[in-house]
């Protein structure tokens, strides 16, 4: 439903909605075709060809072969203005599932159980809608279709392959399907996900592996924290109206979650332990290795200690504060503000390599609701029962097309 605004503005967004409705069925066909033919990270050859052909048919300038199968479509508006980028990922997961849809994967052991087929369809839909308004657009819009997001390598690889020499965006946007109800967009400034870090501790083999694993497990559990009587490690509550992300008192903030498994290996006869945790407070990360070391030195195992370090960890998506405020304001102005949900806290276990683009230009990443709870379609990424209400495609295309149109034309 449209809010009150000048008539010429209203007409622009009515055109967006009309065009979205016109192409919706064709986007469903694209999404289902991609769902039937998923491709793993670094192997997205068929998918990239479909994307490139679709964008070419819209009259966009198309560049292919970026970091393997990356594709960029360039839409130049009829007037000078801001340069905006929209990014969609396109790889699938290596997973064996009994997909509940009729258009099941035909590639054994590979499936789109994270929604990247939906993301691709939305990206193509936005390109279609805005190409239809090319003469009314001030500026340039870049459509980035990225491979290898699941391995957290694709965004960085595209950047290393001179993506930002090829395009010069002033700002960038993207979205991920999320288990909230279809027709809802979740947004917040700052971190969307918890920081994931893997601690590596090396000991002399004076002590047994089991003793050292028990020691590290006890120390890490002592570092764990969460709100009283809460379980932020359980993702099924993430859409709950009382304790989920949409409530300021959500259980998904101010926590440290430790994964239960501790991995062991031998290096030059020494015992190496590795364990992973998720921390919401970036300011704590630098001090944690020293705290663990200090606690080891309070035990009989201090004589066996050799070293401690972070062996692995990725940056987390961080939404630009100013741009996030503007996005909320614009989406609320154009569409029913009940659809735009301020979210709180940070999601554990997941992350997105969209952060590498945000390190180059200001950007905002959205959570796009994709569930239909009444019909048991729950869009929880990576879950064996993952399923998407395809109305999310229509809502995503019209909402994000309008956002980009507003950003290019009205500021």
C-alpha cells in the first residue's frame, strides 16, 4: 500500500509495482529452473550463462568471467546521478536432502538450501524493473552476481579481480532470505552476525589429549555468556515476537557461544587443540586469547603450554549507520511501514562475505522474510527442511527496486 507523497513520485513506484507483477511468473520460472540445476561454489557455469543472457536481453552492458563465473550488468540511466550496486549470490550447497518442492534438484548431493536461487531471481527482477524505467533513472546501477559465497571466497575474489576498477559504486545493497514471514524486511545498523573465531592452543605432549581437551572445554564454557534463562544457540526462536530479533530485549545479543567439539591434531609431536566460538562484542576479541592463557597458567598444565592464537575468523557484515537510516526512511515512505522491521542482536553460526564490498563502499544488507508458517514453509538457511514462500521474490523485487530508484533520483 502506498503512503502519501507527490503524485509524480507515486506514479514511479506504481510503475515499479505494476512491472513487478507483470514479470513475477517469469521470475518464478527462472528461480525454479535454477533450483533444479544447482551448482557448487566455483562451478556456476550454467547459472552465469542464464544471468548474462537475461541481462543482455534487457539491453544492459554485461561483463562476465569475473573471478570465475561472476557476472556484472551495468544499467546506465538517462541522466547523470548516483551510482548504486546491487549484489546477489548464486552458488548452492553440497547437501543431501529430501526437498519438499516439486522442482527438486537434479544434481545429486547439491541443492539450493540457502536461497541463492531466490537471490538471483530477485536480482534479475530488479534489473528488469529498472531497465523498464531507464530514461527516468539518474545515474548508473550495477548488478553484481557473485559466485562462491558459501565458501566465503567469492566477494573477495571478485574484488581481487579488479571489480572496483570496472565499476565505481557510491553505495551497495544486498539481501538474504530469512525465516521471518514473507513480506517483511529486517534491517539494523552495525553487525548483523556474531563474530566467529577459532582459537588454536598448542601444548607439549607431557599431558594426555583427553586431559587437555577437558581443560580447554572447561575454560571455554567458563567464558560463555548469555541472558539468564536464554538459549541463543537455538535458532528456532529467532523469529519469536518476545525473544527473537525483532524485540529490543532479544536473547540474540550480548552472548558468547562455544561450539562443543574440540578438534585435535599433532604438530611435531605437540598436541594442538582448536575450538570455535561466536562473540557479539568485537571489543572482547583481542582479550580472549590472553584470558584463556591466564586460566591455563592457573592449572597444573601450565608447564605444557606452548602458544595460543586465532587460527581462523572472518569479518562480519557491518551495515553503514547513515545509509541504514536512509534506507529505513525511504522504504517506510514508499511502502507500508509495517513491512519494515527494525531488528536487534546478531545471528550466530551464519555470516556473509558481503562484508568485503562494505569494506570498499558504504553498504546495507537486509534480511528478507521468506516463510509461510501456515503452510509449513520455513526459510531457515542450511536446514534440511528449508523452503521459501515465493511471494518473497515479488516483495523483494518491488521493495528494492523502489529503494534504488529513490536513492538514484531523489537525493
